[in-house]
């Protein structure tokens, strides 16, 4: 199945044999301190910027009704997010992943985002659509 939106990912995660955790890193767009005048104009017009990890979360697929519910819950964050990066972490022997595995994986996700190494995650915009970042 091709994942085109967050709800597709939820459906696939719920169908897995082993328990899953969806690991999420919510990011905000910021203009780097060394941004050029052109980058500054683009950012002020609502484009560009660097994605900076702001908040991490993990949930079982059954704890999320759909993207609309996740977005509503994320509205409680101190600042609005622009892109959420998601990875699934699978359990074993019918046991969900442990908290140390979840924490280590979230830490790796944050570092990967900072480095621009996004291959092992799916990025979703604020409408829940999967997006490709360059």
C-alpha cells in the first residue's frame, strides 16, 4: 500500500502482526541566523526556513483515532508545528517496544532531522498529507 497521508499510515500500522508504536517528531520552521536577505524574504512570505525539532511523542496506532484528532491534540503545543516526521517501531513476541527503545529511537530521529537525513521517516504536513522534502 502506498502511504499518501497519515491515516494511511495508521491503517497499515494497525494491520501489523506485532504491536507498533508510532514515533513522531513535530518540527517548526525557523529562519537560520545566517539566512540571506532572499531567504529572509521567502521565510517572511511563508516559505523556506529550517525545520527544527520542537516536540517528540509516541503512541500506539490505536491511541490515535485519525489525523484530525492528532492535529487537535497537537494544538495544545506552545507553538504551531509545520511538519511532523513519523517512524514506526515494531515490538517482538507480541510485546510492544520498551520505553528505552522508544527513547533511543526518538533521539536518533531528532539527530537525523538536524542532519537532514530523512530517509527512514515519513514527513507529513499540517493537513496530514505525506510530503517529500529536499
